[in-house]
C-alpha cells in the first residue's frame, strides 16, 4: 500500500467516527471533553459553530453519529452523544456575548429565504455577520417551520425552540410572518423586494395520501403532518378514543404519542412490514411502546370501513413477506382483519411540493416534479436561486438541513462576490500534541468500562396528562460524569513519525486491541490478512507508514478498534508515536477553515486545547 | 512506567486456542521496564508461545533471578506459579522445583549478568544436570537494573553510553552451553518474534535443559552508537543459520522440501521441529561442528541465530536420577515421610 497521507484533513477526520458521521461534522469528542471539565458554555458554543441548534438537536436529532460511534463496536452501545449535547445546552451560561457581532455597516447584498425552518435560519446565521441583509418569508404566524409544527412539545419544549431561533432573529433578520410566497416569478421580479440571491428552504410539506376505498367518506381521516401542525397551533386539542396510525416512521411515532395525550385511549400503530423494516428511530419506537401504544406488524391496509357515513374501522390484509430472487420483498396474503377505530392518521411519508414555482422561469424539475439541485453548490438550474433542507431532495432531518444551510450560505457568498460557486473552500486541520509528561497525557486516556447511561423519563401518568410535559428529564450530574468517560477520544490521534522508529515492537506488544503490526508492505487485501488481529471492519482504514529505517518494513495500524488509550505512545522510547489532538477546521461563508468572526468576543469554545 | 494499566477490553475477533483462551489470558501485570526495552518484546513472545502451545497458565512455573530481566515474569502468565530468587541463583531453585514436580512446565528468565557473571556456576550445573526447563537469557550486554555497567557478555571494543570501551573478552552463552553438553541451544533476537516464538515453543517441548540466548537491547543504557547489542547493530550483524518451525504433534507435515533444504527433529513428545533454510556447512545435530561454525562466526562479528544445537537422545535429570514419577505433592504422606523405622533401616544400610 502507499504510505498514508495524514496531512489530508480527511484522513484523521474519518477516524473520528461520530464527526465523520455527522452531516455538519460537529466536533463531538471535544465538546464531550468540555462537558467533562464543566465547561458547558464552551461545549455549547463549539456545537453551535457547526450545528447551530444544540438545544433543539440535543433532543430531536436523528443522531447519525451514534450508530457510527466506535464504542458500539467495543461494548455494543454508542456514547449517548445526543443526550450530552442536551446537557451542554441545559447547563450553559449566557451566550449572547459569544455570538458573532453584526456589522452596522451592511454590505449592500440582500438575500430572501422562503420558509423559516432550520435551513433558512442557518443561511441567515452565516450571512448576517458578514453584513448581508436577510429577509425570511414564513407562511405561518411563528418561525421554525417543521421544528414548530411537527415536533410535539413533549419532545421539544417551545422555550428551547424559541430561544435558539431568537439568537438568529436577533442578529437582524427581517422576518415576514403570515407571508406565504405564492409566486417565485413575483419574488424574482422584485415584487416583494430586490434580492441578490434567493434561498428556498420551504421543506417537504405534503403528507402522502392513501388512495383506497372510503378515503374521502369520513372527516376523521387525517394526514399526519397536517394533523400534528393543527395540534401544534392549537386548532385541534382532542381526538377520539380509538386511533389507528398508519405507517411506522418517526412522524407516526409523534402522531401516536400525541394522540395518547389528547384523548386517545386505544392507539395502534399499523405497520405493513415486520419490525426489522421499521423506519422509526429505535428510541422513538421504544418511547411510544412505553406509553402503551400498540404496534401491529404485517398489516397492509385495504379500505376504510364506513357504516352509515361513519368511520367504524379499517380493513387490513394479514401478510407475510418473503424475499424474492431479485432481493425485493414480496407479500403473501394470509387473510384479512377489520380493526375497529374512530379515527385514522396517515403517516406514510411526505414529499416536496412547489405549486408556487412557475415552470417556465429556468428552474427545471425532474420526472417526479422535484427541482434539479446541485449536490455541492445547492444551486438549482437558475443562477442565484438555491435550495436546501427538505426542499432540496425531500425529507431528511434537522441536522442535514443545517448542513445544507451552511453550504448554501457559502455558495451565496461566493455568488455575491462573482466568484465561481463550484470552488468550495478547503477544509483544514490542527494537530497538537497532548503530551504532558513522560507517560502522561492531557486527556482522559484510560478506558472506562461504564455502560451507556439510561435516560430518565417523567412518570407515565404525569406525562400523558399534558401535551407540554417534556418526557426526557436529561442526564443528572452523575450520569453525565459516567457518560463522558465512555467517549474514546477518537480525536486524539495516534500520530506516527517514521524516521524515529527503532522497531522495538513495544507499541505492537502493548496495544490492548491489537491494532498495530510491523510487517513487510503488501497490497491492502493481502496486508489485512497479516495483521496482529483479524480486520473485522473493512470500512475502516489502514494507516500505513513510510518504510521503516532499520528493516524497510512498514508500521500498519488498523484504525477500526483503537481506543486512543495512548499506550503505544507511552511505550514508545523515541516518541515516534505521539498522541495529537486533531481539530477539523471547517470553512463557513466568509470564514476560511479555522477562522472566526473577527469581532466575536469572550471565551472561544475549544480554545483551551 | 505507564500511568494506566493495559485496559482489559480486547479485540472481539481475537482467535482462541484449544483451551478457549486468547493471548490476553496469558498476559501478566503492567510492565515497569523502560519503554522500548527488548525484554518486553521477549515477554510478548513468551505470551504468544504459551498461548500457541495450548498450555493452561496455572500449570506453568516461572522463575527468575535479579535484574530488569528478573522482573519480567511478573509481566506474563499472571495465573502461573512464580519464584523470584536471589541474583544468579534461579537455576538451583528451578532444579529443586523441577525435581519436586515433573508435571508442571518450567520457564526460567535470566539476564546476562544474572547468568554469566554472578550466576555462572549455577547455570553450568543446571546445564550439566539437564534440568527439564526452558532457560531464557535476556542478553543486553549490561547490568540494566544497576544502570548499565558492562556484563560478562559485553563484546571487546563495545562502548558504554559515556564512551568507555570494554576490554575483557565476553563469555558467549551459546559456546558455553555447547561445551557443557547442553541438549538444546539457540540464539535469537527480541526484535524477531517470527523466529523467537517457535524457538521458545520447541524449547518448552524439549525434554531437558533448553538454553535460548536472546539478544535484547537495553534502550536506556546500551542502544547507542558503538554498542554491539543495540537494535541497529544486531539487525545489521544478524545471520539466521536455521529457520525453525515448531510443529505441534502433527503426524504429517504439510510443506515439502528438497532433501538438504530442511532437517526434521522429532521431539520426545511427538512434536516436530522442522529446520528450514539451514546455512550451508552447518549441522545443528553435530555438536562439534556447530561449535566450530559458531565460534568462527563470532570471530567475524556475526550474530548467528536460530536453533544451533539439539540432541533429543540425551537423558534429563529425572531419568538420570531415577526419581519418582508422581509429583511429591501428590504422594501420600506415608510414602513421602515413611517414618523413623524406615530411616533407621536406611541408615543401617550405610553401616
Ligand atoms: C547478590 C547481588 N549482587 C549484586 C546485586 C546488584 N544487581 C542487581 S541487578 C544486577 C545486574 C543485572 O544484570 P542482568 O542480569 O544482565 O540483568 P538486566 O538488568 O540487564 O536485565 C546486579 C549486579 C544484587 N541485586 N544481588
Ligand atoms: S534499564 Fe535497560 S534493561 Fe532495564 S528496563 Fe530499561 S531498557 Fe530494559
Ligand atoms: Mg543484562
């Protein structure tokens, strides 16, 4: 194999599984370390740099970081990264002084954002400190988009949501509530103001329908996201006793749990397939079942049963699934079953809808009526018009919307300076030794055997009484202290300097996870067969050094299971191995990798590294 | 010295041996030797060797004298029996232990000072008695523990850390072993586990005294320029005269060799030692020719490694002395201590 180029910021980035898995590349290990030191404000700000809404995301994030977490590969359970984010948010001090200062002298550029969800808010967050004037059009009477209308308050308290949205609005957003944009043409033509760039962050607002017999014969059949929105805005505050929720994604979970709180006594979630195919996050499914929602699998709906104009039940095929030769699942119908109910909520997915965008203004759509949006620049086929969040490629989640917002803001900034938007600013990195003494490191390097801490929940009776009681209580101090020690410090990299190595084998011998091998070089597949321990996870890289000075063999490290304990570096007589903290420097609009807004005052998050 | 102990968490894919144990089950406590000490690599090789031999750790006895080398048994096989004896006196203790219980497996760890300076007389007699013991000399040319004075294995002209030159001729443990009639003599290097592990395994299986001299650089006091026991010097002067594969009790051996390319040595317990790539003009089963070959190599400054002599036909201590098969600990008290009448009868016989 070729020697690994660790000067490429992406090599060490990939070692930090959580950061690599996070769409916004949040520096997870460092914020966990800051929490461990009681520096909650700094931990919050470090989060905010990349994910903008730590308090909201600390409760609602889809957490792609957690399945990626290396700890899972060692003791089966990831570090509770998301819950720790919430700890930072709950315990932070006042951060207003740490937010970027907004220049009074504007740069003369005006940007319009359609929709006030996380994507648009991120665009505003990134552009306002650069002197842009940002206007957000929102059709509702409150900002926040889906974060308001579709995430129930028992998961996300309104105060948390409002506070983090206000940080951005207070930077000087020109927010136009109750102002739907009904024509892109009009927006482009200056009928609503003059814009240098337009960002569409209007989400995927159309819930999928189920066109089967009886669909339009009752008032008591709802589209999930519309129904949640009505509840959020107070238009609906009751539901009948017996509720069927069709679908088993996260929206279905929010629907069934909401129903349990506003009158539902017998709430069933109806799934077409079996459990292993459920789309809901496992923890949300778990919470719903804890609240006595019944989940029925392998029920495929065929018709609504209407008697005398009243919805009385729903008819399902009872099915089994078999994998066909093409790998696709085929159903076998075993019979049918009518399940009585008073109300049905359809939560079978959602999609984008752009009835307000004219089709003859240079914005092209594909065969599924989705706009063509460039994956890197977020620009559509009309110059100066950008898409992000669910509006770009359909439903994702908040953290993706934030990352889209960052990228779109970079494009808009380039565009407004007449720079090519395809030239993406490069990432950087910073690498600093954590050596304190001969065998001492300035990070918590010992492996802690603690198991993942369980979230405490409000008592069942209490939480079902009211829609606004937040279910999760957050970690207490002891849980926090236990959980932070589970983090494996994957950002503290094992950094190797080839010409210092005397090939004494000390590192190879001491490594508790048998990550290291000194051997003659070979091609990857063959080399993987000669490692100190079998390579179980081929998705993880092998580090390969230059030829070693004494024997011309190479040092090979399988990154997969390294626990970053630093023992290789402790046992190294020549400091060929060193433990160096890696910091991925991420570029944002108007800020090169590693740069910060010049007038930002106070303590800088992560500055104590 | 490390600040933290080696975490217990292990690679989930670690292979298991016939006893269902992984290598980690053969480890000991955390080493307190200098980082990079050759002795630690030998420890790792010993762990690998015993793991590979499928021996239950609690049926092993580890013994040592004094020195950095003398400390190392703490760092492997924490479930084994251990005895840390007086400087240079481990061979006598081992002789007693082996005499008392022949069902255990014995490994003695010594240093060049421990074996060739203060303990030379002890070593000589353990060889002569052919005690059934794997005897490893962790040879770094200095007294590591007492801060790097030349030992009896230091080469003429080798320089100490501060520049002083050694003028006294060395005692070479391999030539010493050959001249005293050792039945298993090998040399290896701490930095070459591929060679060392099978040699250790063969040494354990050899019935009798198995002497392995392992060049084991002292990074702190003897790894500088001018040293003849440094990592780099050893690598530059090392010549492998035989390449041993230890084949555990295998009726058939897979690889086939041209005659002359390999020599097979059948061990007493049915195990097989296959020596590949034997240097031309060298025959490890011929003691006299091996002696001549090695002393010539030494004169030329070569570090000849591999299995240098083996003789499976010689009698070990128990056979010579006709000792009882049963370990003393398992003998009924009446047999072990037959009483004063039996003693009287015995003494009568000497009258
Ligand atoms: C009877 C006795 N004499 C002297 C000493 C001091 N002493 C301790 S270790 C040592 C030399 C050890 O050298 P070596 O056997 O080569 O071991 P190394 O430390 O090099 O591994 C000496 C002389 C002692 N402990 N006991
Ligand atoms: S002094 Fe030398 S022999 Fe002793 S532990 Fe240190 S390096 Fe090893
Ligand atoms: Mg010594």
